[in-house]
């Protein structure tokens, strides 16, 4: 029977610097020459990135790993209503029903 909570191996854990590099690759806004070479190498070993036409890109596993990273404080939490008054009005109407 398999363990429902498998322990992460040391190779599964990224350092803070490697997480930053993975994020920078995901955004695609940083030239490869500005990224830490040791981090890029480790991310390649873990098969989280690969060489693309314009520099390093995330692999499918890299995209999955990137999605699990904690979001920075103040980062966009996702879609939100731009109409605050409309949202409040709707909430009040729903409450009164």
C-alpha cells in the first residue's frame, strides 16, 4: 500500500533563490544572463525548465511546481469585481430577500 503523504526528498525542495529563479523564468521577463546559473542548472536537473527559443521556459512539471509556490503579499488574488458599489448593492438586495 502506498503512503498517502509521501515525504519530499531533498531534491524536491527548492531554495528561496531557486523559487525566485523559477518565478522569473515563468514570467519570461528576465534575460537568461541575469538569472543565477546554479539555480538554472538545478532547475534543469529537476526538469522544471528547459531551453526554449528565447531562453529558459517552464516544462509541464515546472508549471505545476510554479502553481504551488506561495504568492507574494500584495499579489493579484485573481478576478475581482471592479464595481464595488454594484457588488455592495447586490449583497444588500440578496440579504433582504
